[in-house]
C-alpha cells in the first residue's frame, strides 16, 4: 500500500522533528553535565567535609535487620560512604579527576550524538566528521570504561592511607575484624565490547563515506 504524497511529507516532517529533538537534546544534556561537573569540582576542592562513596569493606558483619529472618541465609554489605574532614589537596585532585573521567564519557557521547544528528539533518550522514565521531566514541568508551575503575581504586587507597591503619580490616576474610579494604578494583570488560561495536559502526560510516563520494562523482 502506497502512502499519499501528503502522508509521506507529514511523516518526513515528524521524523525531522524527532531527530532535531534527539540532536539538540544531546547538546543540552552535555551542557548540563558540564555545568554540574564544574559545580562538583569546586565543591570537592573547597568543601571542609566531603562525602566519599564506595569504600570497600572486608570481613563485614551481617546487618542487624537480617537477624532472625529465616528466609535470609546470609547478608553482608560490601561498601560504605564516609563523610571525611580535612582531606589534603592531592586526594581532592584525585576525586576531581575521578568525577571528570566519569562526566567526560557522557559529555563526549552527547557531543558525538549532536555531530551525527546535524549531519543526518543535512542529509549528509556519511561525512568525514561523522566517521571520526563514531571512532572517537569507540575510543572514549573503551578508554574511560577501563580507566575509571583503576582511578577509583587509587583514589580510595589514598583516602584510606590518609585515615590511617586503624580503619583497615585485620585477618583473613570471615575471621578477622571488619574494616576497609586498602585497594580494590572491579574490572568490567563490557566497555571494551561496546567500544569494539562502535568501532564497527565507524568502519561502516567510512565505507558509506566512500560510496557517497562515488555517488557525488556520478552526478
């Protein structure tokens, strides 16, 4: 069943509006994320007390709310948030670096979506900038996805060293007293998979770019 010219034109207008909403929505999200990053960085560099999340606990005891509940065979907590006063400048810089790395992933992807969206609005999706944007997204996802857990572990280790040995866990797991784990890194390989998938998209854009150049040469 063929669509009428009026219906086809209306559908094209709706598609264009949706694409504009995605394109400029991504730019808006990137701008807001950048502003929030600046505000968070200023707080981390100047605040007297700083809340640090995700400090890993070893030899953790069962929480009280789980006691006496037959259906719960085991309960434990893996991390704790601490409000710490008087952190030195070096640790504050590490915290800012950690926040920046996490925010740059969202900001970078927002800018890349904006670039790709503008090329689609101009009906020139296979431009050189689109290819490079997809390649940049691939590198960004892989680099930050693997760097962030390591940076998080180093920052937490420096914070624990600042707090002193008394906060450390003693003895083997399940035997010693509970406390903070001096260094722990959770390695997740999914950013590599996403990055490689985006690399394939970049290769597809590069192939489409060559086809587009050949088509332009025939016109």
